[in-house]
C-alpha cells in the first residue's frame, strides 16, 4: 500500500512513437552504466540516433552558492565532492587559485610542493583506473572492472595512510599540505609503482588487441580537431583529437617543470585512440612518481607557507606561541581577507582543464566562485557527437568521455 | 526589535568587519609590459572601444561594450588565435552597482596566453549569443540563464539546464538565500505529494548548529544508543551483534574475537 | 532526519511467534537481497568498491540489479537533489514488495554538508527508510555492516505481513 502521490507516468511533452521507424528513448537519470545521473533523451531511427538531448542537473547541490557563504578554508572539503573520483586534484585546483589570488604561490615550501605532486599523480592513476573499470564494465568486459578496482584499492590504501580518507581527501590546503608522509609511505608507494606497469600490461593484454574491444571502440565517437576545440574539450578528449595541449607542460605549476614526462597524443580522434592515451598516461604518471621519490628525500622540512596574514601557523607554534594562537583563532572564526580582485587558474585534472575563477571583494567569503568543470563541456559535446551513432555506441561514447556528475552539476 | 535582514543580499556576512580596514587590490600591471598582450590589445583597439585593460595575475583583462561581444569573439578567434573559450559566466553586482558583470575566459594555445573579456549589463538587458562562434558557449550561456536570469538572444535552446524546469527564481542571485525560498524548500513535497502533504512531513531542518546532548528523540548518541525517549546512558552499544546469538542456519557464524586480517600486500 | 517522532530503535512491533515457514522464508529473503543500483554521487563509488574485489558484496548473496522490478533493497548512495526527488519516488513505487531502503551516507540521511536550495534534506522526506548509514563517504565495511543489520531485521519480521503501510518519515 503506497502513499498515494501525484506521480503519473509522463515524460514532459515527449511523444514516444513518431512516424516511420522513429522512437524516443529516455536514458533516464538512473541507469546501470555507472556514470552518475545523466538523462539523455534520444530520438532513434531504428537503431541509429537522430537527435540526442542531454539533461543534467540531477546532482546540482549549489556548490557555487555555498562558496559565497563560507570562508575559503571551510570550502575546501566541498571541492572534494566535485570530481569525487580524484578528490585531491580539485583541492589542489582550488588551493592554487586562492594562492595565486593571495600571491603566496612562491611561499609554499618545497616539501609541500613535492607531496602535492605525488598526491596529484596518485589521484590521476586512481581516476584513470576507475575510468577503465567503468568503461570496460559498460562495454561488457566485466573482469577488467574487478582487476582495476583491485589496483585502485592499493592506491586508496596509500591515500588512506596519508590523510585518513579513501575517497574525499581534503589532503591539500591553502598554503601547503597539512601532514607529512608517514614513515613507510614511500616504501609502500615504491612497491605500488613498481608493480603498476605489470598491471597496466595485464589490462592492455586483455583489451588492446582484443577483437571485440577494437570493434566496439574503433571509429566510434570520432571527434575532429575543430569540433574538439570549439566545444571546449580538454584533457585526454582533446589530446585524442590531435591537439598536444597539456597544462602541466604548457603552463607549468608546482614542480612540473622539473619533472620529465611525455604527453601522449592521438591523431585518430576515436574512442580507441583515447583508450590508448589513457593507458599511456597511467604509465607516465608512474614515471613521474618514480622521479618524485628522490625529490622528497632531498627536500627540507616545512609543510605550510609562512604567511601569518592568511595561513595559520603550524601546530607546534600554535601550542606554544600566543600570537600564533590569536591569529589562528581569527583566521578560523572570521576567515582571512584576501585582496580585492579576481583570478582564474586552470590545472590539469585527470579529466581535463579544471579551472577555478574566484572574484573576491575583500570579504572573508568569495564574492563569486565559478568552477570550470571539464566534464560539463564534454557532456555538452554529447548532443553533437551522438548523432548518427548506434544505440550500443552511445554507452561506449559516454563511458569513453570520462564524465563525472559531481563536477558537471556542482 | 527584530534583526535587520538585508533583502538585497541574502548571503552570509562576516560577523565582524573592521571599519577602517580596506582590502588592498590584487596587483595589476600595465599591458605594455608584455609584448604579446600589447600587440593583441592594439589589434583590438583598432576595431573596438576598450574601456579599460590591465594584466592581473598573468592574464590580460579587457572591458568592452556589451554590443560588441560577438564581433570581439570573432576577431579573437580568427585574427588573434584565441580559439578556445574556457568558460563564461556572470557575477551579480546588483546591490553594489545595479548591474551584472559578465566575463569570458579565453585561451590561446599557440601563444600560451589567457585573456578575459568583461562587460557590464543592466538587470533586464540581454546579451548576444556566441554559440555559433564557440560551441562551448551553448551550455555555458544556458547555465548563466538558469542561474542569473540573463536572457541570451538567438540562442538555439535557451532553457533551464541545471535546475528543474519549473523552478522559481534564479538561484545565484544575491537576493536568493542559500537555503532557498518557500517554493524551493517545499519543491519536492509539492511535486510528488501535493501541497496538502506539507503538514504531514513538516519543514526541513536547516539549522546546522542545533545540537542537544540530552535529547534522545532526535539524536542517537553514537556508540551509546538508547531506545527512543529514554534517558541517555553511558553504557556502550555492542555493535558486533551482526547475527543472532544462535547463529543463522547454513551461514558461517561470525566470531568477533577471531582476527582474520592477513598481511597487506 | 525525521521531523516526526518515529522510534527508530524499537523492534518494529510484530508478532513475536514466528513459525517455521516464516523463519524459512525470511531466511531466504535475507540471504539473497538484490540491491537496486542507485548510486547518485560519491557514495556510489564506495558502493561499487564494496561490490568489487576486496570487499566482495557477492558473498552476501547480493546481485546488483538495474531494474526496480527485480530488486529488493534500494541503497540510496549519494545526494538526492530536488530535481531528482520525483524519480526516486517513482522508482521506489515501482519496486515490488517486500522492499527495504538503506540510506547510505550523510547526504542521503539528512542532506549532509549541502545545506542548500537544491538538496533534499534527507531521503526520508520522500521514501521510508529502514537503515541509516552514517559517513561521508562511509567505508565499504560500513555498508556491509548495514546490510547485515538489515538481514537481521528481516529475519525478525513475519513473512506474510499484510502490505503494511510504511510510515513515511
């Protein structure tokens, strides 16, 4: 006996059957292909998609408005929940934007920079593993899902050892990082990254030359360079269409200008090219992590920037020095007041160009915070890229574009 | 007397502000210090009126007229190689200046430079779409309309994107409170059950700071749960009661003392 | 959380005497709970992780089904927004009896950290919930704990109860 309610089966002026072979299919906000809450209204002619209208907003939590009501430090855990698969990348993007607004980018200590890059690359591996797991699950290769999640568990163990949380890290703060690496973290990381290439080779062995995988992915979702540029694609989606643009190389931040890594680019523009790109990017992340280990060992102690006006002092100083405690009290209760102005900072998150636009009017709360989410523009791209494909390819393309709804809807 | 509520700006305010503190501006430099930007500015000034321009945080900021936006975008894309629009949105300055300030963030990959185009419009003024120049503006403008109510002329499909179709008012305006207005707070009850059901469910509990240690009707003290309404106790709850005492037929009996954690790989 | 006075800890007032048929049927139901994939946000990732290799969910007899007609328990994992609220109610109504709901994570319990205009402050405003599971995001072991508590609850119920109108909130 259900509580009587007003929901009747209706779908907002959509007619289900049209003339000829055309039909409207609602790819509803709840569906098993694990990408979140995408609603696609597809008009099909037989099996081919004639028109696709993506409908998003089912995970809109009002994060931009929340920012106008919270102090900068308080907002940091909210950024975790945007791209919830690689949470430290969002934290870093926000922290970097605020640091550039405050002009303390140069004050972040060396060790903090190294730890930040380690966390970022680890999150890149976590995100790409998740992408591969869910994409393979959608296309049908279900055992790859289990293999990738096994590796992901080891990587999440590392993150948990560091900051205590598996998924929503808040591991990077404005001015540095709050915690130093535990004593055996480097050894565990080393074990993880030495084993990683074998695992990547496993997945490639299962998928790369697989006839079914190739048939499902080759020439599906082809994106030309002009289309990709016009629709604002970034990250692997853009590099899969031949444009060699990686913010880590072109506009380096952190210690990326000291690290030696390659940026894979594919000229085919189809899903198979992007798949190979992701696998190669995982290898490159492993390379970067190998290089950061000696950099960490050589770095001097020091984790947070020493800018008393904006950043609290370390715990040892707080507990012993009265002025540090007073300043910390003010910063935590009222919040720090940045200068008046605006800043836009883009970083290379695993999904693409993640940008934070902060407009401050001198208050402890940002006046306007806009997040440029890469998945937002990739989902907008769907209305063009899905036309002319078959229904089975729709699932492949959605999986291949690596969209996560936390950032689309914010 | 009741507390003064600023209707024009319903966002949270810092509870203390120093009367004599004026925040310094983020440092800006003149455009002439950077040759690439100076050349771009010269090319734009020859065709359009640029009210103000400076370099802030490594990116050039230009203030143009609202009517010129499409022509400026075409010029940026074709002549000056800024062929990637990162994002565009609006800022609500209605309380301070009675206008919205729109910004368009551009990127040039060949020159590795970022540029921001800004202009202000009045509350009921509309802007021209640039979705035929940059397709990424298609959804960015829709979202701007959804959040601020700024109408975009000649847009192919200007409907609400993120909020439901029948949402009342525009969320990101400063006059809209964070927790929503009445229509927003009861939205799900009204759509699913109807207005009569509001009395059954009751209003949302939005007070985040409300905590009461002795209240056992609304709170269950973690690790010391007691039945509804009884006095709080200090006896800890036994969580390991996964299974009934006698075990479940054919299911392995859970043994709480046995440690099964193997070495982590 | 619920506005009205609902006693969550009370054993849900049933006939104490369970016949063998009751016990057998409820044993079967509790050990083959098929969840509906209802991952909405970050908690969905933890739900997937709990179904993956390390925290295997399959050993409880669960198989994640996508269709509400074939599912017993709906694990609401993630933030419910006002735009989505009518769909969760629709899917809950489409599930066949007997059905249970586990609300996973802070956002599903009470709206979580999102005290905003677009978040439903607790999924129990819209559908009746049996087990509330705190955390942000809760660990996979917590989800398994919740499932075992739900199994225990099911085994205590009577198998042939008349479709009792579940108290909404």
